């Protein structure tokens, strides 16, 4: 699992679907879970990681979370009990733990897609014992901020929930440069609503070692099951490394794990000097078209 979030952890990066917390507190965790669920997105809260604005050269940006996440099942039960008395209904979530590359234990709360709105029934306090959510209120995550939902927000979300054509989000597993906000908008214009935009890591491999084992270690670090890899064809887009030989090794290993080729994002430098998304290439569909053509000849 650590490989999925490596870029976010190393850069202290947050977005609409990723929240970083240096330490765990049940009230603060509850606020973030409810906000993500009410926004209608999947998301993750990573505990034990400082965001970029909180970092300094003299302080570590990782804080081991042994106290709360050495037994993630117990933490999940306790957090669910905490929320049962304060939120109606409790959003879908799971609690995990993972080891950072230097050995520290980090906590992960995975927030699932919700088909309803979640309301506070009791006041929620932070670690300074200050109220952060009041009964009868709805909150949502907006960018990297949490705010109260307006009536317009509530009506829009209820309409999404009741609609048979509710938005489907695709996550991006990115082995190249991070997607920018402009590129995410360009993907939306192409018909792809991006969920989590920059899972994975910028690839830096050792030229003096074989590529295959290095790529295998990166993909193994995702912790995906066979079924999760197979779902990547519909749930994910990919950004491949720009180095041709490395991209080829990634494609071979991804195909072996997924059972098919991925959909990849193509970015081209424009007249303004910036890179823009020009297309999403369905490699599996392209392969099938070529097979059909070969058979018909």
C-alpha cells in the first residue's frame, strides 16, 4: 500500500481526496471522514505525515503511529463506536496501517463512496477541546479545505445520489510528473472525472541494475490483490514513465498483473510551453483492433 501514496508522503501533497495528519485524534478523524463522504468521493487520510506547509529542514515529516495503528482493527472498532454516537449515519470507512520506507508505522483511513449525506448529531471536539462540528450540520471537503455545506451543495449532492447517471471517478496511477489542475480539467473535458490524481511515484531507477526487479518492487509495494489489479482497467488511468525502455517494462508487468493493457494519458507540450493532456489511449482496445485486423487478413 505504501507505494500508492509515496508521492503524497514525500512531497507533503494534499488534494480533494488525500488528507495528511501528523498524528491521530478521533474527533479530527471523524470530521475528515464525514467531509470526504459528503463530497461524494473516495479518499484517504494518512496519519503520521506532515503536510508540506508544516515541514522544516530540522524536523522529521514522519511520526510513527504505533499507539493507535499497531492494531488497526481495534482502532477501527473504537472509531466506529465514537462515530455511532455523533454521526448519522456513519460513513463507510476502513482502517489500515503501513510501514514507511524507514520503518515508521503510519495509519491509513480509507473512506468509501457513500450513497447518502451524513449529519452530526452531537458536537465534535478537536485535541485542544475546541468544537469543530455542531449537531444538525453538514460539512464537505472542498479542495483541501473542509467547509459547511450550503443548501445548494446539499441539493446538488442529493441529486447526484438519486441520479442513475451519477458521476463515476477514475483514479490516476502516475509514474511520471504529477498531473496539474489544468491537466485534470483537460481530462474532464475528455470525459474522465478524476478521483485521486497522483497515486504511485515519480520513477527513478538505478541504471546499473536490471529494470525488471526494480519495477516489480514498485508494483508489489501497492499491496493490490489479484482482483484489485484486474479492476484497474475500469477504475484507473495510467501515466507511464517517459523513458521508453522503462515504460515497456511497466507495460509488460502491468499486463501480467491486470490481464490486459491499461488506458494511458498522453501529454504534449503546447505553444505556451506547458504540457497539456491531448488524449487517453486505450491500449487494450487498440490491441484487440489489431488482433481482429490480423485475423481478417
